[in-house]
């Protein structure tokens, strides 16, 4: 067994067992940062010159002081990087085997290539990373292949459960803020800024800045208190870390009791709002790779639709004023 240690406290340790020809676990280790360790292998090369048709394997144990603390969740990434030169029919297996998760093997069939084998390993709180990496060259008769491992990188990423909960709260607040703004804009498209019993026919331009909108809206009065309302608008709106840009449309049918003798009139309305948007959501959380909270933005196309019913009464206060009560 070969062993490589460095004279620094809590540095990674490499342990090796091998039946390889001209292969070694010797190498150097970059001193660990807060989140990563790199192992450079000096002479990890396998061949089949003396065992044609057989196989050759080398395995090295690795230990790295990359701790995921209590109250955190995260993952490790492990990268094997090397090369293969193998005739047709030979293969090479790169294996990464953490002590706390299932092993992962990548089989290389290319004849002449550099390779990278990357594994993502979820983890809860741990004192550090422990495991093994290995390389196996599988030969064929008269084969003269070579396989080697140049380096192994281990990196750690984690955040806290409290930070994840806060991040999800950010997303929920953003969704609520965006829907609230769009709902208010859709209400304007069906005459929400006008009297409920507006008469006649009208179409016009509607717009606003801040929460930007620009479109057309109108209404058409039918007989016996019925009317149709609707509009369509370009929008760029948002709130609480979310934005939506695109097209919003709204249509509605409304009934207002045409009788005005009692000063008390019933009304009812049903409508449909639809939107096609490009949305962006942002969230903030603590991460092991940054001394300050990270803000992450994600974008996606979204289609939204909502149907509604509302009703109530219009109370005539005097000849010029009225109030509507749902």
C-alpha cells in the first residue's frame, strides 16, 4: 500500500491499492480551499502489455475535510479527468465511490480521447468527504491499450434549510405580486375605472407607466342592462422580485339592473383573463460559495388564464353619486 500525506493539519489523504503495471497513487494535493480540493496524480497509468486480453485496475481512497455543517443541505461534485488510448474493443471504466452513497461508473469506449467523469452526490450534514476512485482497463487479445487518470477534483456546495425556506417564500411572494398586478390591469381593460352602468359604445387607447401597459379597451351596451367589455394590452409589470412582459387580454359580460326607481340596483359580471408572458423570478439565499447572500434569477415563458364571477348592488347616494357593494 502506498500513502501520500502532507505535513499540514487536516489536509486530504490518499490511500492506494493496486495491481496495475507502472501505476501509482503518488501525486500532489492542492491545499484545500473552503469548498474544493484537487488531487494531481503523478503516475496513474494502466497498460496491458504483459496481460493481453485481461484487465488492469487501480483504486485510491480519498479523504477531504470539506464539512457540511448541521442545519445545512448540499452536495459534493467529484470529477475524474484523464485519457484513454485503446484499440477497438477495449474499454475503460472510471468509478467514483463515496462511502455514503452508491458508486457511479462511466464506461469509455472511444479509441483515443481525453475524458471527464463528473458525479453529483447529495448530502446532509457531514464532517467531510470519504470515498474511493478507481480506473479499470479492460483488454482484448493482442490489445495494447493505455488508460490514465490525471486529476480528481472534489467540490462542496451547501445552503441552510432556513435559507431554502426563505428562497421559496421569495418565489411565492413574487408570484403573488405578479398576479396581483396583472389582475388590476385586466380589471382596467373591462372598465374597472368607469361606472358599472356606462352606456353606449366606446373604444379607446389605454396606457400607463411604472407598471407599464399600452393597449386598447372598449365596451358595447346591449339591451335591458346587458353589456360586453374587453381589451388587450402590452404589459411589463411585476413586484416582489418577479416581472412579466408580454400580452394580456380580458373580456367580460355584465348585467346592471336598468330600473332606477328604488335607488338600489343589482349587478353581475363574468369574465375571462388570459396572458402570454416572458417571466423572470428572483430569489435570495445563503450559499457556501459566497460570503454574501446570492441572488438567483430564472426566466421562463408562461401562459396564464383566469375566469371570474362577481356580483353585488349599486346604491344610488344622490343624483350624481353611487357606490357599488359586492
